[in-house]
C-alpha cells in the first residue's frame, strides 16, 4: 500500500519536495575554514507524479478567471508607445558606450536623469553601490510592483547579452505602470531597480542581502532578450572558485628534481575534473580557465592558479558539487607535493530562478495577442544553462524572468548577438515584451485575487526556510 509520500498531490504542491528533503545551504570557504555545513551528496530526485504543466495552469487560470482590463491595457500600451523613440536613443547610447560591472557610471546617470524627468522619485547610488539606483512612483495604498533594469556589458563583446534592451524594458514597464497609477485606474506603487554587474552576478545579490526587494516590493519582474520566447526559461544556479597551487621553483633542465611543480598540480586537477564529469548529473556543469600557468619554460613553476564555475539546476545541489571539486583540489596537491588554497566567491551562490507560474501564464496571454509563439516547456527546460543574480531575487519575492526573441538565431554572449541587440527589430520586440510584462505587473495592482494566486504559487515552490 502506498504511503503518504507516494500519494499524488496538487499541480504545484510537490514540485520541489525532492529538493527540500535534501536541501543544502551552500557556504563560502577557503581551505583553512573550519565551519561548513555538510553538503548534499545525493543526486536530485524528480517526482514522476506531477500532472502536466499545461493542464495545471489551464485549471488554475480557469478557476482564477483573470480578465484583461481593456482600458488599463490601452493606458499602459499608449504610455510605452509615446516614449519608444526616446527609449531607442537610450538603447543605442548604452550599446555604443558599453561599461562593465560596477563601472556603469554613464548608464547610471543617463537612466536616472531620464527617470527624474519622467516624474519618478529617484535615488542615485542606491544601497551602497555607485551605479545602482531606484526610481519609484506611488498613488494611494496598494501593492508594490518592482521591475529590474540591467545595463552592464561584456569585455570584448560589448552588449553581447542585450543589456541595453533590458535597460529600456525596465524603463518602459515602469513608465507604463506609472501611467496607470496617474490615470487613477489603480493604486499602489511601482519601483524600478537599476541593478549593476549582472554579468558578475553581484548587483541583485547585494540588494537581496540588504533586503531591498523584501522591504520595498511585493513582486518583481524583468525581461531578457534571446533567440527565442520562453515564459519559464530555465536559469540555473552557479558558484565560482579560485584555486591556487604552491610549489618550489628550480631550473627545469639542470635540477628539475629540486623543484615541486605547481603546473603538474594544475594538469592533475584538470584531469581530475575531466574524469569527475562521468559521475556528474547530466545537468551539472563545471568549466574554467587557467589564470597563471607559470612564467618561463626553463623554470619549474612554483605557482599556478585557475578560476572555475560550477552550476546545478537548483542551488540546493551546489554543495554536492563543491565537495567533489574540493576533493579534486586536494588530490592534485597530494599527488604532486604542492600546497593548495581555494576561495569560493565571498558574496555567495547565485541561485536558480524560480519562475512564477501564474505570472508566466498571464505574460503568455498578453504576448499571444501580438502573435508570439513560445517554445514548449520541455524545450525551455532543455535550453537551460545560463545563470543570473535575479535568481536570488526570486527566492525572496514572487518573480518572473521570461526570455523574449529578438529575431536572431545568434546565442547570447556572441558577437552576432551584440549586433542583433541594436537592430530596429530588436527594439520593436522589446517594446512589445515591455507592454506585456508591464501589464502582467499591472494585474497585481488591479486584481487582488490574481496577486493572491501569484503569492500562493510562490509559497508552494519556495519554502520559508529558503526565502533568503
């Protein structure tokens, strides 16, 4: 007879139960650290009793009976259309003047000046970050809706992830919601967060640590350009580690036996990791580069260093991979007689994105009015691989981070995508998606039953002990 754990549950009730049973809160450490929670060594288990996603959402949305407020939709769309030309100029400016993480001074000033002119209350250099900002507008009592803009670029690629478009999508969504409040069709607050250094996975993690989202908004939404449309795009967890080997230098020809070869340790580590991959989950990722491999071919290297990223589908599984990596570090040091040190990123793990299913269904409904077709959820799951610090946001407030296509076949982080991110077509695609994400946020202000459904979905998928 089946026990309680074998019984089918509601559509979303047991979606992440397997992860909760084996949850591991990852920590940062160097080799000398003495305190670390025991990592989860079990592979993630997935329930086979979940109903189909489409069936779940169809049932949920029928019960919720969310109806579009046509007047509100016209107000939001019209407000965004009116500033489209201005947003195009800002987008091209950011594309031409790319700045890397925490150095986005031009973008910060450009966007805050614009928002101030549009009647928002702007806080520059917010939360202790020189290039972060907030812009808010409120009318009466009500829910608080947040949007995010990103604007940093990639060294050598420029806006290879289309953050110039993400920047203006946040501006557009916020202006659309502000218009709705100004027209008296809703009450509450809209806040735009200017979040620096997404490519370094820093900005939003700092905001979460300082409780910026938790204390100021009830929900948070943002967009991301891509080669396809995905309402529940898979964005996975990532941690990074710097590892250093210390040996002893000597003449590589005259007296190699006097040396302790730190490069041998690095080669051994590379082989250890390569062999380890056979025992990893198919969705796990380990990738890195050698930062220092020695200085001269006739000197036994006494120092080498490397930088690695590790990724898992859920952040609770990162500890399992951290343990395996540390075993590889120690084994390479032991085999070659070197000393080893390592440092996990001090700011902590970049978490996976918890996409809110109620938000997703509403966003899809709006996008389909423009003839947009989405990848199936199975295809979206297969496309998962990237990471974003918005994942940390999604663990503290109900969130959505859909991908929208900009009429390109190019993958993100390529020269081709950099070029695609400045085309007129990409701008039009951004305006459409911005209207839809703004209306999805607007529904929170217009319909308390919708907000309660959003909140309930989040509470089912993110247990209280993980909301940090």
